[in-house]
C-alpha cells in the first residue's frame, strides 16, 4: 500500500544531482534534497508560532529530477507530493539505519510565499537523420497562415479591457448557484 502525501516547506539543503546511463543504454537522473516543514499553531494569546520542524529527504527521478535541478535552490518554499517510504541500510559498524524519504511525483514552488515564471523543458534532441529533417512550423488551430490570432490573455501582452467590456459575475448563467 502506498502512503501518498503532500508537504509544504523550505528546501533545507542544496539539491544534489546525479545522472548517467544504465547498462541497457537508458539515460537516468536523480535529484535529492532535504525538506524542512515547520508546523505553525495559534497559541492561547492568539498569536501564531512555530511548533516544530519535520525534516524529510525528497528524492526524484528522470524529468522531475532534471526540473528540480534547474529550478529549485536551498531556501525555496516548495510543495511536494509523492509517496512516503523508509530507506534502510547497514552502516560500517553493522548497525541497521533508516530514514524517511518522500519519493516525489511532483514538486513546485509555493506560490503563497512568492512568485515564479514557468518555462517549458527543452525538446529532446531529434533522433532523425539530418537529411530527413524538415524545418518546424508553428501550427495554431483555427488561425490561417499570416494571421496572428487572438492575444494570449496570460502572456501579459494582451490589452486591458475597456471598462464597458467588463461583465459582472452574476451575468453568467448559473452564477447564483455559486453563492
């Protein structure tokens, strides 16, 4: 049975990164960092205070590891979702050791504590022979060649609507059902 969890906290250590190629030629990458998650609680005086900090080792593989290595640094506030596991090993003295790890499925910056900009991962190198390559073309659904198409409202370069273009929220069908 998996123990799926999500945690928020700060990256407590520099990210360590390793990559290589397996015996069968598959490329792999692994990133690891310690996450410090501090619980906050309201005291009897009504003030919020730190109660205690939990440290867990976050481990990620493949594309997620690459993204962590390129994007996350010590001190960053992050949200991590994944599966809890216990790593066990025998140390040099023959003693059984263990540590709690979080095998990450997703890692992102905590946007309640700051801002970030998203950029897509670079495309993997083409495996097609150079002479078979054709120049890439941009395809946008519903836009004829030479037309720019509508502005992307999330890009930051779309014009602000004029005051008479705003639509009140309750004008939408079903808005009253929202409360």
